[in-house]
C-alpha cells in the first residue's frame, strides 16, 4: 500500500514539474516574440533614416562615431 502511495505522489510531482516547465516555455516564447517585434521595429527605423552612434572608449576616452545608412526597399 505504501508503494502505491509513493508512486502516486511521484506521478503528481512529475505532473506539476511538467506543468511548470510548460509555463516557463510559454513565458520564454512570449518574451522572444516581444524581442523579435522590437528588433524588427528598430531595423525598419534604421532602414528608413540615418543612425549615428557616438561611443566613448572607457579606457582612453577617445570618441568614435559610427554612422549607419540604410536603403529601404519600396514595399509592394
């Protein structure tokens, strides 16, 4: 009788673990979708205008300017 109870408890714990894993995967999927949307929006913006990055080296203090120019293809 004790063996059956242990097996039932282990099965319930495994079911809960699987449910938690599914929830975490769903959350990760949602986050990745959000990141994809943000990256797409930034890429579209970069393709339509000039973007300039001004970066200062933390070691020597030298400033570096990086300009990104894109050509946006006309949409059909």
